[in-house]
C-alpha cells in the first residue's frame, strides 16, 4: 500500500511536469523523467526553476523534513530493537 501511494505521487508529479513544462519553455521529457524519479522533490525543484520560488521552497523543505523524520524513526526503531535483543 505504501509503495502504491509513492508511485501515485510520482506519476502525478510526472504528469503535471510534462503538461506544465512547455508553458515555461522547459523540456517536458526531462522534467517528466525527473518528476517520476524524484517525485515531490522534483516538483519543488521545477517550481523553483520556473520562478514560483515560495511554493517550490516550501515543497522542498517539507520533503527534506519528511526524510529526516523517517531517518530518525528508523534509527530509534533499531536502537530500541538492539536494546531489547541484548546486543
């Protein structure tokens, strides 16, 4: 289920970037590929590159914050697991 949500977000970013890129004189193929691979990070970078800096920086900052939270949760999970397993 989690993978489906990530895939759906990547596809939505890809479709948006492919449609919007020609309006700003950008390559739709390049931005479509970047949007599919990077997802919301690619969308944020695209918005910054096309002059919509406030929204772009908000998306990039939230994406980075999300990744940091995930890393902290993984580290906490493994530290708790190691403390209970006796290692």
